[in-house]
């Protein structure tokens, strides 16, 4: 731990505030790298403590902030971690930064499973950092998760997060493309969830540098119309889901109608678009007849 004066820390924060930079990014940096939360800072002001302890040297912390500003590099990649729901996930450039709007997918999954269906098998297709699968098994102890990812490096990140966050051995990890590695579970899966790459080509090419220069293209780019991976997931789903099994997909804000049509084509009913916390139709669900 590194000691600095509270005055020096608050002067630095004030300078950044006055420079017009995103102060929330700074608070995130202080939390993830410095080890001091926004509420800790508030208490420091109230208690008027002369000294504060940081996880890293203050000069090094400033260098990390400079790296963020100059390169537009996300704080999560600089720190190698990100908060999501009630957990802290480790990550690197092999996986997407889990977004706050995706957090709702865990609640959707829990809500649509009948309370009497205690023991279920679910698949998290394209698990990335493992955030969805791990949250589901921690919050639903009787569920068994099958987490797949085409990238072995991403899968290693997810496995590491599972060990850190959960003491249970209730997720099996498989390397492969979407359903491909789950052939032994054909017709046995009660619920499948995926946040696949769904950004269309024309949108992807205009993404900010903080995204396009650092986050993996394979986790974002969904082909010409953004639906190439979603089509594959939906078309193969009937081979793996039980009758009455659910599929939950995250999609681009303008794709839900097309996703519903695809689900209908492959034998799904109870189709529904669910808005995220920002009022955007981000999730599409369907039940296999």
C-alpha cells in the first residue's frame, strides 16, 4: 500500500474535473486500480483525514490515467478488471467488457424458468469473461451451466473468473463455435442465453476508437446485417433444446423484429422483445415448441 496526502489526491481529482474529462472514468480508475471507491472518497471528505492509502504509487496511478486519456484505452483494460452485477470480473483484450445493459439478461433468465424447475441445464453461448454463466450459477445454485467460446484465451479468462467468484464446480467450459461443442447435450438443454456479435458492418466501422482499437472484433462484428451469428444460433437451437426450452438473445436496437421472425421460422413461440434499462429493445426471447 502507498500513502499519499488526502489534499494531493483531491487536488488531482479537482484538476481533472476542471479539465472537462469524464470524472466517472477517473472514479472507476481510482476504484479498480487505486483501491479507493467513490464512497471512500466521500468519507475522506467528511472525516478530514490527512492521509490516504492507495494500492499503487500515486505517480503510477497518474500514468495510468494519462494512458487512458492519450490512447482512449478503456479503464477496464488498463486495470484488467470490471464490475458487473455484484461481482468483479478479471478481463483482458481477448474478451469484451461486460456492459451494464447486459446485466438484465440474468434476471430475464431467472424469471422465465418456472420456480419448480429447480435443476436445469443452461448454455451460455459465447461466454467471453464468463459474466453471464457465472452470475447465473451463483444466483441459482441448482443450475448447471455449459459455457462455450470459440476462443481458448477467452475461455481461460472465464474459467479463472469462475474459480475466483464461485466455489461451486457447476459450470463446464467448452471451446468451439456456438452449439458445436455441446453435441453430447443434444435435446437436453432447458435454457440457452447468448450475447453474440450483432453489430452490422456500417455501424461497426463507425465505432469509437476506445472500442474498435481495444475490444475483440470477433465479439462485436455480426456481418453485413449484424445477424450472421444470430441466424446460426437460432437455426441450430432445435437440436439442443428440450421441448419448451427457452432461448434468450441480446441484439442490436433495431433487430428484434427480424430476430422474432427467425425464431418463428425455426419453431419458437411465446416470442417477446424486452427493453433494457435505457428503454431499448435489446433482448428477444422465444420458447421452442
